[in-house]
């Protein structure tokens, strides 16, 4: 469950509707009005398709415009409160890997395994730049890095559910790891914590 996609979907809807990103009551109304759902592409076990209401926004929420809009939207307490119930309902419905900036501290504080997954801002900017290039929507590295650093600062300093490592979470820094190495490290932590 990519909870970040949920905040991105709210940001997308707000921009489509011309709602100011600092209008917390209006943002909260969007979050309470629209269900956010995830769907599968045939043959893929991970639900990568994202819907808000009747609109599929899978690609639309992965743009530089949404990158800039998501931080103020995710900082709005009314939005966080509205999405919290949806996130808990999905997360508690079965065996899920739930990803987000406040999962271990707020959304699912009793999760069996918690990993605080991180990488340097520079490495995350490099990865994001490659992702955007692959999508055909390139952005300059410096702009991506600046946006990531601003978002990190905003998310660690917001009043509602600030980004922080849960006390019982395992820290995993993937700066020097590729995807397969990161996956192996995560699986090792899960096996160690669950005995599976």
C-alpha cells in the first residue's frame, strides 16, 4: 500500500478543482469525499494503478507538479485524519506491506515489522531523475534535489504526524544499495523479526 499515492491523489484532485493548497477545509473535504483505490495490471501482484473516485491517476500523480503540491496537502491535519481511516482499513485487512512517512508511528503503530527505509537526498534525487526520464518527463537534477530537501524539511517539521523513525523500527539506509540488494535487506529484516 503506497500511502504517498493517496496524498498525491488528493493533491491532483485539488489542482484539478482549483483548490488552493493552503485551504485546509477544502482539502479535507476532498479527502472525505473521494475514495482512493488501488488496482492491478494483469500479471502484476502489486496494485500499482491508483484511482480517486472514478479517475485513474496512476501517471498523473507522478509529475513534478504533484511533487511540489503533495507536501502542503499531506501536512493538512484534515487530510491526514480523513485518509487515516482508509489507510488503517486497508492495512488491517490482511498481510500488507504499507509504505509511507508515518506508518510506524501513526497509521499502524502495532505493525509486526517496522522498517525505517531511507537514502540520502542526493541518491533519492538521482533515482527520481531516472524515473522521470524513463517516463519521458525529465526534470533537472538540481530542481529534483531541492524539492526533495524541501519536502523532507516540511515533513519532519509539520505539526500533524511528522516524519520520524518509530522507536521499534529497524533503520535501513539504501543509499549504497541497488533494488535487489535493498529487497534482500528488507526480506532479511522481515525473516529475522517474524521467524519466517
